[in-house]
C-alpha cells in the first residue's frame, strides 16, 4: 500500500490547521459580535446603556443589578435611600424628600429578603454619601432569607455581591441575543403609561404608577370585580424560620449607619388583613420583639386600613396613598388624613401586646366611606327635549331637596373629605350642570339662591359667551353665559365654575371634516404624543381662561359625554386635576385617604323623564 508522502502529509496538516483557525476565527467573530450587540443594546443596563438610556426597561429586567449600575453614574443626585421588597415602592419619593429634607432614591427589589438588603445597604453606605436610610422590614422578612438567585433577573450587582467581575459581566455580554432584540422591539412600542417591560420610574427608582394612580376607585363591589383576588382570598402557611438571620442583618445595617453618621428609620409596611392569617401569632411576636430590641420601628402591618382592599393590589402591594399616610403619621403631619389606629412605634416594651392586636382588628370599611348623589343637569327652557328640563321641574326638584333636609356640597368639600378627612353633611347632595348654557344663569342660579343651595357648572371654554353662533360658523347655538355673568354667580358663593374642556366637546355636524373631537379620547390615527400635547394645551387654556374670568381655581373636570380612559385621567392628574366626573349612573363613593375615589365619579342624569319617585330613590 502506498504511503502518503511527507509533502502530502504536511499539506493536509496545514489545511487542517487553516480550517481550525478559520473556525476559531469565525467563532470568535460571532462571539465578539454578540458581546458588542449585547453591550450596546444593554438589556440589563450594566454597560451604560449607550444607545437607549432606558433604565426603566433595564430595572424591570433586574432591579438589583441595574439600579446599582444607574447609581454608579447618578448617586451624586441623591443623599437618601429607601430599600426593601417591592411594597417599599409605595412610600412616595416626594413625601420622603419633604419629611426628611433629602433627595431619595428607591432601591426596592423584587421578592427580596434581608440578606439582599443588608449587602446592598452596606455597599451604598460605604461608597455613597448617605444622610438618611429607610429600611422596610416586611412581615414576611422572618420567613425567607438567603440572598438573591444567580439567574439573570435576580442576581446582585458584582459591586454588591463581590462576584468575580469577569464572570459577572461575561454572562451579560454573552446572554441570549433575544434579550436585546426584545428591548429593541419594546422601544418601538413604548408609551406614556407603563407597560410590562418598563414598570420603573428612572429618577426615583420606584414603580411607575402613572396608570395605577389613574384608576377610578369607588364602590367596593366594583373594586372586587376589578381585583377578584380579594373576593376569594388564597390561604397559605408561612413559617418564620429565619428570624435570627433577619434581625442580625438589621443589626449590621444599624452599626454601619452609626459608623457613617447616617440616620436609620426602620418601617414595616401595611398588609391586607387576610394575609396575616398565613403566620403564627407566636412567631410574629418573637420576630417583632427581637427586631425592636435592635431597632425600634414604625409598624403599619395591621390596622383598620388593612380591612379595606381598595388600598391594596394584593397582600403585599399597597397604594401610594397609604404610603403617604404612613409617612404623615411618623412625622406628625396633621394636614394629611390618617386613620387613628394606623401606625405604632414598636419597642421591646410594647412589641408583644402590639402583635396580639393584629388578629383582633375590627371595623367596617364603610366607616371611612361617603356616598354622595351627584345630579347632572344641562339646559333649562320652557320647551323641552329630553336633557332640557323646564324651570318648573328644576325648582320642584330643588324644593324637594330642601324639604327633605339635604345640604348641597361642593367639590372642594368632597376633596377635603378624601384628602383631609373633613366630615360631609349627613344628607349630602351635589348639583352639577354641563356645558355652561345661559339658562343656568337665568333660571338655575336664582332658584338655587332662593333655596340656599349650591352647584357647579362645567363650561366648554370655546362656547363661553357664545349667544348666536357655534364658534366661527353660521350655525345657530343655544346661548351660553359669559365670564361677566359667571363671575357674578361665583362671587355670590352659589356657583363654582369648572372645566368641561376648552374645545374637546365638539358637535360633529357643525365641524369641518370628519376628524372632530366629540369627547376627550384620543382620535383614531393620532399619535400618543400628539394627543398628550393636545389635551395638555386644551385643559391649560380652559383652566387659564376660567381662573382669569372668575378668579377661582380650577380643580375639577367633567368628561365630555362621560368618555374617559386611563391615559386621559393620567394626563389630567399630571396637570393638577383633583377630581373628574363621568355620566355612569350611581352615587359617587368617596374613600377617605384614597384620591382615586375622586376620579370618574358617577352621577344621576336628570331629564324630562325623571319622576319624583326616581329622584327620591337616587338621593335616598
């Protein structure tokens, strides 16, 4: 058999070597391309996010790591921090800054335990300027301990954990490129309201609750339909097997605070009442006693507020309104409504007796709730057509209220009930008019004054003072009062003038083109940014003209046609609107301490078909 020549062998050897180098080169090229792609898109925010600068997205993927990466560049902007599990997000930055005279950043993490909290606190105390540190030691902190997972979404930053930097950054540079592709895709669909891929507020580190804070909340049955978890609450058993480790972590944080001259405040966040039954009373008492020995803490776990699910999304996540009340209690701010039993400073002396009361809380969520019938009127004239009623009908209904002992309340009073806890009359009723017709001035105003009643008129800004024609057309219009007449009514104390938008309640047949605004909602084909700018400009003009015209603040808006959504309510929230009205039928249900109960309030629409019996049923 013929043997290969030495020359042939060398040729094959060189060919194999070239193939191997080509393969390795290709492999290295694709690896380098992958690292470059993931480093530039940076879906976890660990490499400066050079293209998108989108830390809300990055923190949603892994708040433990991305928040530290963000602070490495921005910690000079903060001097105070709050940290704990995700319920920690509900202590609002604005209130924290005000009460502590600081600049807070929220370092909360998903499902964290006190091992993660300890490591993160020790790092920031050692490396950043820290004036104030607030630690949320949730009731569940005694039932789990052991640090973050090693998966991409839960691992601590290497600067906190001490992990080998090459291994840490390497796993994020070589991560599945679909993480980066998802970020690119999400960027194209980002919106004003938070979505599942960007639930954080970059500047505060807290959850972005723009959407949550715009949710109208009222009757309990409506809330249970929206949040069915509270209608059939799950049962669990949680053992507190990590009390010693959890308390030791708090002790180490306290020692480091003393060393660095930082002020430490320990709090325990509110819990929904039924979740307390997951724990053994004796174990909770032991945890609270041992914790109080190390650091006396403010406890909001159980109170009458815990009985009302409208303050919660689930057992551990509560609304920012409850966080505002908790901070007001700690700092003795009496300008904020706080339930009497909400918040106790727990010390070794009262820890056990305090816990004993957890399972004995009693009360009725209706005790902090008021139901107010709001009546909706439009035009008053001798000739009627459904929504237009006669002066006689209007006076009969007002006289009926007067005879039955009802007192009219203003929206200022309703806002004060919700935000300050100020009482409303036992037999309260609210009277409203939409659009701003001159008949409100000619008929309603003197009748209301005659019976000592008050009302609010929501005016369409573009129609104020129009007595003949619809805006700049030749179409006839039902006359609307002017600002001189409006000021006379306001100065009398009988009437309040509020907004029905400036020009987002247009009448289609009188408008040019098909794309008219019959209500406040976004038009088909209109970009979100265009819509926000349009709504902002419209309400700003309405507010400015009303306030200049009558000399009183605009705080309330009636939705044209009753149409609204979360986006419209969120934009109006950002513009300082404190109450909005729909035309859904029913009583307005106001909840002390819950501003969302002032949104999209229900009303009763009075028409020519409204009988005295129906009218009395509404207000009873």
